[in-house]
C-alpha cells in the first residue's frame, strides 16, 4: 500500500527555519525503488509530542541545507512517503524534518529538527545488451552528474558445480 500525503497537512504554513533547534540523533531514510520508477521512503517513527508533523524534502545533486530551501516530497504524520518525481540528476538526497507540539498550530510554529536522511542513485536507462559472434556489448544512458557506471560479470555456474555447493 503506497502512502499518500495527508491532505490537510500539505496546506500548513511553517515558521521559517532559523537553525535554533538542537539536532538529535539522525536516522537513515530507507529508500526502495517501486516497479513504476518511484521511490518509497521510510524512517523510524520517533515523535514524542501529541502533534508530530514530518516535512519530507529532496535535493537533486546536493543535500538541502534546510527544509525551506528544498523541494517538498510530502508533509505527513506518517513515517513513510512516496516520491514519484523522475530524477533530473544522478543522485537524489532525502531529508525528514520533524515538527512537534501540543497541537498542529504549535507544531507548525516550532523549529524543525532533522531526524533522518538518505540518498538514492538513478539507474542507467535505455540499456541495450546484444551478443554478436561471441562478444557481448552493452550501451546505456545516464543522468547528468554520473561519474561512472560499474559493470560486473557474474559467471553462470554449471548445474554440477551448483549441486556440489548445495550438498556441503
């Protein structure tokens, strides 16, 4: 089940970021590529106040400096989000900023705390693999910012060798 943005939370106005909130422990954003090319993001749920809001943001090429200078993926009370926007560059950085308060008004006026971050790398596209007279060739397209693509050859094991390994 894909998460959706909390419709009412997406319309909230937040206090401008001033960097005054003390940073806490920063967890990892777990990023999973979906079959349709989007990215499912999840992070540990760790809010303590009655009202907890997560601003999930992204930065292409570079990690954002704060939530106000980044593109918003979603605003949610959940601990997961879906990013369906295609990558314009090779790397996308994700951050989760938490606002807490006794109610939604107090939470939106609180300074956000960075609670999770992570990154995803865009895979090559338009991959074409061809065999011709014993040679295998591959071509592909990459997004701007790609420095290299590593290709590994994994030999196919024979049935006899595979059976031997499984019996030991």
